[in-house]
């Protein structure tokens, strides 16, 4: 061996660790290294195992499976999606029924199918059905070519085979038909109201009898013309829609469906239906019309949510303004306002009936001529009906005049609020009626289409095209087709509202509520946590009070979260929220007598002024004060500020002159119930210790040399904190915020008491002013998981959604944390040159 190699070996041997005799391996720490590494490995395996299970179950829940048709020995047939299968051991009772020795355990196999079709099941039946090997008939399960899965907005999923697609077209009603129908109904229903001449005048009686006979003949003539016109229009309708098609049927007035070729002349049809038979033709027609039907449903939802909702809010605002005037002037006029509205509705109906009767008589005169009996008796009949209505009209007008005199006795503002409420209600009702007419037109257009399918046992069901979210022949889909269904389900899950007790549809409101609550919570907790940490680290001197505060903060971090929920409900909602709504009386707080309140206010002014003077003198004259006077003035200032704070809280809480900001809305609370604000505040209290501790650690990590350099340049303490300490501590502060967001976003127990709902009617943050609605309740992904897993009436079917929603919640928290981590990295990179 060469000399350099020998030198190298000797160098290695020189620094080789030597084990002294009698020194065990335990004393050298080797087992602790392996134990620590093993514990870390086990923890990582548990974490990644949990995440892997959630990701696998969550990602696989939307993948469409095949549909099987299974025949059982009892003759029943079921169709469903295979979701699980397993081996199991037969029970003793089952084993006794076999030819084998009952003492020997018998193994068997069973399959679980998701069969759905709730409208054809008993109430106690579930979504899933187990089928054992012993229950199967000799015929093996098959996968029918046209077995289809229909996902609906109502009644859940439907599994069956499409049979026919029906397109209905209603026969249009001409204006002539409307006129003749109105004329016939008017004279036929009201001719008994006519009164003849004096019974002693025989000639007049004979003429009147002849007029009535002529009137009856004209009524029959109008009916005959109406029948002929309906038959003519029906024949024209049939001719226009036949177009050589053979699969058309007609619908009569009594609902009878007959082939179009069997319709006799004179038989009135209300609609013609085109029927497409067969699964393939049905599915093709469904694909052709489904998109437009769903767009119509979305249009109805937009009208109901935005336009009708906005009109209803205007009416409610007018009612609240009226209620505010009642409270301000100690009067009750809301009942009178509603009565005015109802009386005017009746009055308008009477006037419209009078005008309608006059128009009908004019149309009858045009149709039959001026010499007809209808033309002669029509004005008299209208006059009789108007006379009968005049009594009711006089009663209504008298009551309106009486209410007018009553309103003259109330203050002008309250009277103006009454008339404004009535006008707004009329306007809103007209708007809602117009919107409802639009909705009815869209629904009527949607109802023209009907899809009929049969279950595995042959029961037929009609499926509304607008109620179907998606439908597909599961056994015909290739890999790309199944991927399209999978992506479509994910899109619905992320962007749509929930349905079917939250077990179907999407979770967009829950996503929105979770993000909104987390961001508002962060905006509340970070400033207060940073300020508290700044005071404890930079200003407060070590002592028993600071030690108690730090111990309290650490103990606060270990309090169960449900305790914070109880605090939020008991104090924030029942006291603070009720106080905001209706003042101290609504929050069950006592009120001070006015004299004592003013005396307390004067005392507060004196104490606050004294505290300010004492604090200013002790800080400004510290150099000339003796060591004994400085702490004395400091303690005196502290006591004075405490007294001022207590007096201020007492003045606010027990004030006799405050009736709340939303007294008009009571007994329906605005802030005296769970809402976004109280949920955010509760979780801010819950996560406050995390932010304080993390911020203190970040402030302590800033080198003192930076502070000393800043002081040496002449900067004050606050300037040093603002320009040197805080920028360098920002990465650590962001770490605290990340931990707080992760803790708050995943909490559920407090939210169940302070604002979360199973299904919130409105989003807490939307595009209507003031955009952020702190008083609204909201949905939350964590509570959504709890509701699906433990409170859903169909928890077995909701189990896949539990994993999917859990995966989504983890993703939302990860995304929020990722943004905060990116921001922290940017801040660290910006200030790392100043760290050493």
C-alpha cells in the first residue's frame, strides 16, 4: 500500500469513535434516535394514510358505475349500481337451512346495490339493498343495454328503462272563442237576475216572455257557434300538426287520450301529443330538449331569487318604516294600512267586473246586432249587477272614509308611512303577479315535454324534463363518457346548491360561507392578537400581572371549543345581539333612572379627565418626579382608567334612552340570533391565543441589535416597532395567522350554536348592498359533513358525500394556508437581508 493511503487510514482511525468498556449503547443515546425516528415515521404514516383514504374515497364517489338487473328467487327484480361486495359467514339459522352440518360455519358471498327509486319504495326502505348468494335466482345478473340513471332535483335518483318521449302542443284559443265563451257565460249565469214588468200589464208580460225566449235561443245559438268554432279550430289545428306523422294522439277536454286518426269532427281537443316510442328514440329526444328545459328551470330560479326577492324586500322595508313610525309616535296603524290595502283590492275587483260586463255586452251587440235580445237586455242586466255591487262598493268606501278620519288624528309622518306602505304593496303585488305570469309561461313551456320510464319491475313513471339534472345509459358509456359524467358531477358539486336533504347536488353555499367566515375571523383576530402580543413583549414589564395574563392565554388555548360556542350564544347573541336589536329591555338588562344616568355620565367625564391629566403628568414629568411618586401616579392612572371603563360600559349597557337599531323588526331578531358576525367573533376568541403566542415568538426572534441601531439613529420606540420590529416579525405573524385559519376553518361545535344552518336561504356575502350581511346565518363545510354523516335521513346514501366534502374542506383550508404561506415567503424574502 502506498504511503498516502496509509496516512489516510491512520487519519480515519485517529477520529474513529471508541466505545469505552462497560458503556452501554443505551447511555450513548442510540435507541432514542431510533425511537424518535420511528415515532416520526409512524406519525407520517398515520397522516398520509388518513389523507390517502379521504382522497381515494372522495375522488371515487362521483365515478359512474354500471347498472345491473338482478332476479331473485321470490320472483322480484331489482336494478341498481353495484357499490360493494364481500364474503361473510352465514348465521346459525341460515346454516340450519342448508344440508351441511350446522355446527360447521358456512361462508357465502353478497352484493350491495344502490337501487334508489324512492317513490316506489316503502318509507322504511333504504337507498341500498344487499343481495346474498342464496337469494339469487338461477339467472345471473345482467347489464341491460338501456338501463339508465336519472339524477333529479326532486325525489332523488331514478333507475329504469326509458319507454317513450311525449311532446305536447296545446291548441291555441282564438279571440273569437274567448269572446263567445264570455258572452255565453255572462248571459247564461246572470239571466235569472233580470226582473220583468208589472204582472198586471199583460201586454208587457207577453213582450217580456218573448224577449226571454229570444234570449234563451240566442244563448243556445252562441253555444252552437262556439262549438262549431272550436271544431273548426281543432280541425285546422290537427291539419297543421299532422305533417305525415303517424304517432300523434289528441287530448280531449276531459283528459282522454285518443289516436289522432280516431278524432271525430266536432270533438274538441285541448292538445296534440307526439309520442316517440322506444329507448333509443326517447333518449335522443331527451338529449335534444334537455338543455333548453334546464335553462328554463334556471330562469325560473333567477326570477324567484332575484326579482321576486327584491320586490319582497322592498315591501318588507316599507313595512319596517311603518313600524318605526308606530314606535316613534306610539300609535298602531299597521292594521289600518293592511285594511286599506284589502278594501282597495275589493274595490278594484268590483270596478273591473263592472267594466268587464260592459265590454261583454258591447261584444254581444257586435256579434248579434242591435236588434238582438242580448243587445236589448244587456244594459239592463249590467245595471242590475252594478246595483248589486253598488251596495258593497258603498260599504267599502264608507269604511275607507272612516279610516281616513282616523288617520287624520295621527302625526303626518305616520300617516305618510301608511300611504307609502299601501302604494308599495300595490306596486310589489303587481310586479310579483307579472313575474308569476312569466314563471307560469316558462313552466307551461317546460311541461310540454314528458319522459316515461319503467322500473325493473315494470312500474311506469313520468319524469319531468326540467327536474332531470342528468341522465345517461350507464352500460353504454365508454371511458370518455364516464369521465364526462364524472366531471359534470364535480362541476355541480362545486357550483350548485344542495338538494335532497344535502345528500345530492352541490355545496357552493357551504364553500362560500366557510371562506367568508374564515376571512372575517382572520380580519378580527390578527389585529387584536398582534396588538396584545406587542404590548406583552415590547411594553409590559415582567411582573405578577403579566405572568397571570400569559398563563391565562395559555389556559385559554386549552379550553374546549364548545365552551366558546356557549359563550357566543349566551353573551354575544342573547345579550349583545339582543341589545343591538331592541336595547337593554330586549336583552333583559336593567335600565338606570335618567337622573342617575346623567350623574354617572358627569362622573365619567370627571374620572376620564382626571385619568388623562394623571397619565400625561406621570409620563411627561418622569425625570423630575421622585421614585416614590412615579409608581404612585401610575397606579392612580390605572385605577382611574379602570373606573372610567366600568362607568362607560354601565352607561352603554343600562342606558334608558336607547331602544335598539332594529326594534321595528322585533319579535323577529336581526342580530339577536346566530349569524356570520357572531360566528366570526366566537372563532376569533377561540384562535386568539394562537396568534398571540406566535406573534410573541416572532417579536422575540427579532435581534435586539436592530432595535438598538434604530434607537441610536434617534428613532422613538413606536417608530422602531413600526419600521423595524414589525416588518421583520411579519413572517412569524403570518405563521400565527395560518395556524388560526386552519384551526378556525375546521371548527364545527361552536358554529352549531352561533350561526351555522343546515340550509341557508341566502348567501352571507352577495352582490346586493351592503354586500357583506353580518346578520345572516350561513352554511359551513364542517357542519355539512356532520349533518350528512349523522343527521341525514338517508345517511347511508350520503356516506360518499361525507368523504368528498371532507376532501373539499381540506382543499379549502390548504388553499387558504397556501396563499398565506406564499405571502409569508414574500415577506421573509423582502426582509431577510436585515436578519442576522
